[in-house]
């Protein structure tokens, strides 16, 4: 196991460099001058622009800029905002708590509701309940997030008054419930369908017939054997989806005006704050890499037959 972890950590290095290099090039090598954007419609002061570029290192060749960014990351420096001159790590620190709360709540809803619906549909495959769940999940997959957000906000929040329709305080978990439902809708639909398919396939497996032949109760056969083995592909999806929830929060945080990572990226893109976008995306890449490693290690917990050398 130790060797496997070391090998995976070494594999993460080129992946991290490649991903951050692409994002860095997209923000700094494409047409457009983030320093010039500070002046808006006004005529810029060329001397001030040159001084600011020199101070931020933006007058260096693009590859040298990227090298400086990488070496800065080793010291925990995610860059500096061009407009406010704040450290990007401080910007992330201010926005991250709201996004973490929203993501945790959305992920919990995804796991509980998604796996629950998938289990019910899989155990009743071919029935009316299965057909209803498949229809609802297909509907959630087909409808854009901003439409789902509007519908939830209008009906669940305003007309039926079941949940608070707006977020005044992102530290209040109750106010985050509606945006978390919106954020989780697409993910739980995929999880439900994936769980259902896996349950249907594994119900016909030899180990299930053996469990029944040994006299195990239906509940124990489902919880100990069927569900555990069926969750392996679901765990893979959930690991990747954890990062998707954080990035997908851009639309959801915009709808509900939550000042989190997603909203910060959206405003940074609008104002050409390349350092902020690159810093936040770098942080998300790190989260992705760590989560994928944890997911791989979880395989051995779910399936004792899996061993890492």
C-alpha cells in the first residue's frame, strides 16, 4: 500500500504541472491585458502600466512567469490579485468556507438521496417505482442548472414556502439547503441511475446466490454483500463529483448570491483577474488529485479482493 501511495503521488506531479500550465496559458497567453483592464474605458497611463507589470512580473516571458508561479506555490504563494494587490490565498480563505458548507451539504444530499433512490429502483427493477425514479432522474439530467434553480426558488421557496428562497447568511446551514438541493440535483440523478444499474447487475451475481443459499436474510444479503459491491463504481463517480460540485457552484452561487469560490471565479473572469482565476483553479486541481487518491484507496475497503502493491 505504501509503495502504491508513493507511486500515485509521483504520478500526480506531471498531471498537476500539465493542468496548471494549460490554465496559466489560457489566462495570460490569450489576447487581452489584465493590467490594461484596470483602467476600464479610460485611457491608461503607460508609465503606471509598465511599473505595475514590472512589479507583478507580467513583463517577463510567459514561460518564466509560469516558472515563478510554480516556485511560488512551493512556498504556499498562489499569486497576488492585480486590482486589490491582495494575496490570492487570502481571497480563497475568505470565499472557501461558504463553498465548503454548500459543497458538504450538496454532497450529503447526493449520497443519501442518490444511493437511496438507486437502491430502491434496483431492487424493484421493471416496476412502477423504478420507472418513476428513472423518469425523474432523466428530467433532472435534461434540465439546465439555472432553470432548476429558478423552479426550486419559485415553488419550494416562494409559492409553497417550504425552504428559505434566499441566502442572507452563508453560515446558516438552513439557508444553504435550497442552493444545496439545486447543486446536488444533477449529481444525485447520476448517482441514482448508476447505483440502480450496479444493483441490477450484481443481484444476478454468483455471490448473491451463494449468500441466499447460506440462509442469509434478504436485508443482510443486500446491505452486506449487494450494496457494498455495487458501490464501487458509485464511489468512483462521487470522488470526481466532489470536485465538480465545487466548480459547479459557480452557477448556483450566482443564482443565490453566495460569496463563495464559484462567485469569486465568476467575478474574476469578468474583470480579467488572471491571478485569482489561476490560483483558485490550482487549488481545485489539488483537491481533485487528493480526492482521486482517497477514492482509489477506498476500493480496498469496499472490496477485500483489491490489494495494492
